């Protein structure tokens, strides 16, 4: 067998989750095990940044179970990881709701703000102008925080240390900025 064509061969470096998932949906158990293993590795990194260590295994199991139950909804013509990450975010939010109650409803997901502020080569000039227009209306401190977090890709802790602020103050400022962006972009 030609190893370059075999999506199950990790030595080729060409392993594609989408191909593996298509094989899994067709009944290939080895491909399905490989998909879950690779997805788990990526989710471990994601959850490591979002949850305390004591909660990660439980949330990981919930995510994998949800993937298994919803696997029939996956469209093989589309990338797998955005589908997986949507499920992961929903399960993580469910976890936060269970453990943090109503205070979760007031929290912003930093990923949502990243999605608004990230530049995409397909994004129109109009969209970039809207973001710039909204950005300049923010207080200077919030502008600096967004610049550090989303253009320089610094963590909340790094921003807090650099600006001599608490981590929670940085999160609050980012959340407030997110609410302003959401309000203006919906208008």
C-alpha cells in the first residue's frame, strides 16, 4: 500500500481528520479510534487553557460523548475541527453553568471576541472599517488590552502583568469591550 495515500499512517504527516472521519462514518473502527485520539489531543490543549485541572477529564468525556452522539451530523465536505470545537464550547459552557450558576450568564467567551477581532483574508474592507470605528470609541485602556490580546496574541495573565492589572480586571475590560462590539455590530 502506498503510505502517502493512507490517512491512517501517522508517519506520512498527511493525516487528515476529515478523511479519517469519513472513513469512520463509513464504519472503519480504527479510523474512528484515531479521530477520537487526535481530537482528544487537540482538546486537551484547549481545555488546559479554559478549565482547572480537576474539571478537564469530566468535560473531555462529555465532549467526546457529544461528538459520538452527533457524529451523524458532521458534513465530510467541511473541516472537522470547527465542528468539534463548537461542540467543545457548548459542553464547556454547560459545565460553567452547572458550577458557576447565574454569574456565567454575564461572562464573555474570549473566543467570541477573538472571532470578531481576528482578521480574515476574506473579510471585507467594510468590516475592518467597522471594527476600527468601534475600537476608537473604547477607552484607551481597553484599546491597549485588545491590542495586546488579539493582535499580539498575549494571554490574559501576560496582559495583566504588562499593564500591572489584576487578571480579573483584564477580563472585565475585555468583556466590556466585547459587549460594545456586539452592540455596534448588531446595529
